[in-house]
C-alpha cells in the first residue's frame, strides 16, 4: 500500500505515534510517495533488517551520487566527499575498518572514566541555570554538556567549542533526512568546507605534537599502518561532532519532558537513584532521539508480501518499532522499571550506535544531577517546537521550572 | 592452569559484530546473535580484546581451573 504523508510536517511530527501506530497496524511495509521509499514500523521487521538481512546497505551517498547531475556533483562536492567517508554511511569492509579504529574510545569501560568530569561539568551548568529566569534544558544544560564532552574526546580546544557547536547544528539536516531543503543544503555544504579546513589544520597540529585525544590516535593509525586516509580522519571528526551533540542533547531534553509528563515516574526516579540504569533504557525506548534511519536495498526481496527492489530506500522507523505492542506491553506507557531488553534506540547490527555507551553515561549523569537538586523539575507550559529532522526528534528548546511553586 | 570460559549473553547481544571483527575465528553470527567458538586457536589476548570492544558488554569471560 501507498501513502503520501509528510511525517515531518508539524501536525504529525509533534506527536507522531498515532500516525505510525495506524501504519504499523494496517500497512507495515508502506510505500511513501513523499519520502520516496518504504516505511517500516514493526519491531520484528526493523530488527530483522538491521541485524539479519543480506540486502541492506547504509550507503545512501552512493545512491545520491549515482542520481546526481554533473552540476550537483560539483556544487555539493564537499558533501559527497565527506559524507561518503562517514562510517555510518558505509558498508563492510570500509565500515568495519573505520569502526574498529574508533570503537575502543567509546566502549562502556572507556567512557566510564569520563564520569567524574562529566558530573563536575553538569554541576557547574546547573549552578548557572539556577540563576536564570527561563532556564532552557537544551541551551543551558544538555547542549553545553555534550559539546564539552565530545570536544574534549576529539581534542578541540575549549575556546573553539562554540564555533564547533554551531557547525554541528548546521549540518544536521544533511544526515539521512532525505528531504532537506535547498537552502539548508547550501548552508550545510559551506559549513562542511569550513569544518574540513578546521580539522585538517587541527590534524596537522596533532601530528606534530600528539595529545591524549582521539584525533591523535587516528593520526597515529594513519601514520603507522595506513589504516585510514586523511580524508577519513577529517570526515570521522566531523561525523563525531554532529553525532556527539545533537542526539544526546535531545535525549536529555526528551527525558526531562517525558518525566515531567509522567510525574509518578519522575518521583520514583528522584527518590530511588539506583533505578537510573533501567530508567535510561526505558527513556531511550520511549523517547530516543533517532526516530528513524535509512537504508538502500542491494537486491530484490519480499517483505510481508511487498516486493522490495534493488535501489529502493527503506526507512527503519526505530521510534515506531520501540512502541510496537507486539514487543512491549502497553508501549505508550513510560515505566522506568520495565524490561526493555532488545530495544532499538541505538539500532542493532553492525551500525549499532558507536556513541551509545557515552550517551548512556551522559544522560544518566545529567538526569541524576538535575533530579538530585530539583526532584520536582517541570517543563513550563510552552509550545514545543520539534526539530524537523528524522534522525533527531527533539525540542528546539525546553524551558523548565526547577522549583515549581 | 586455568582456562578462560567464554560466553555470549544472548539477551544482551545486539548482533553488532565487533567480536568477529577483532577475533574472527572465535565468534560467529547465528540468527543475528554472536556465538563463541571454543578451540579455535585464537589467543586469549584477542578473545579478551573482543570482549573489551563489545559496546553492550555481552561477552562474559570467567576462569575455571583444570584439575
């Protein structure tokens, strides 16, 4: 079956679950003429396509390149070159090679070492937020926190971080959106060129004087074993700048919003901080930021009676899969003690989110620090503007009352 | 002498495959989940490296004493 719904339009996107529930029920492998691809909403199918299908490619850049005119290839040269080297948009063996080189820095054991500094940073940000008339969880708390963490990991000096933050936001529309508008594309292209130059210079500095950061580790891998190219090092840094901010910032905000809308759960978590680990998993399931991710079919296959053709795009709607009643009882209920085993908020299979362990640590600490001091934190009544990007469903701002009266 | 006992927790495993990338002889994919292959000749160091690289900590390594 076919639909033509623009699901990023505010009337759907502000509360997408009724739409995707209906789709999952009546048309689980649905051709969408607006997105121009198959929209997949059942947990079983998304899980299968992520982990076991032999026909899924993450390389949406190759498809875009093949369909681009010579003029577009020239105008979007930096986009094609840089995104073409992102591990998230590559398949084996390139993906495997790049993932091997970056994975160790993000394992649970490695990111645990950052806990003390993350907590110190969160406390400082909270101190500053407490002086504000209209504290914004995004601008005043979550975003500065995630920015400082990923910048430190990469080796970006503190005085340059706000520039880097602005860049990360500007390139978000390019990522797996599939429907970014022309103006945002042009802005993103010029931002990519700036980031390319910035990281090329930073790489050169770290080659001469290595530091204890990821860019130095990648430089060493290039020097010592030609394990990755300079383009790939720079592309990886750019990817991590985007991926290391947008998504985790949104998770923290979505979590505070969800806890505000479910006060019994917020009270439970505030009074029993040892529930945090499971609570973060449930918040990931319930309001994880990456609502859907794209794939391209590499061969023809059948899925629930629909004929998928080689070259077709598929939208793996993680946010809908995580609310599938066939997988999770009473899925629209936030329950911080439920069993969330197997949730797909970080996807699954080879492209399982590299930053997942870091996101877990950052979100746990950010929520804990906030609830410790302000257990009744409550979003103020406001019209939430949701970012219109399918890989980052999060509010643009979230004003809260730390001590509601 | 002790012999490391290696097990993949099937509930936690998300089919990511870092284990296979690090120690290809010692792990195989079965229906979206990783399975440890005993007696493959893979070094203990490589098996430990594989476990340390698992993003969801699904690989459990214990030791048991032989005899």
